[in-house]
């Protein structure tokens, strides 16, 4: 199921993929949890 949200900013229109945002939120929570434990491993987000 694809959940999309439209954001209108003046003449610009953006589509927000809710499922993707949820996955990103979970990855960031996991990263924060690992940092709190002092066992940070390189992930895709920290490589860039």
C-alpha cells in the first residue's frame, strides 16, 4: 500500500512517501540507539 501526502508550497508541489518516511524514522531511531550504547557501526547514512 502506497501512502502519499501532497505538500503545496506556492507554485511547487511535493509528494511525500509516507512509507519511506516511516522506514527512515526507524533507521534513525536505531542509529540513535546504537550511539547511546557507544557501539556505532557504519551504516549507509554515516558513510556519506
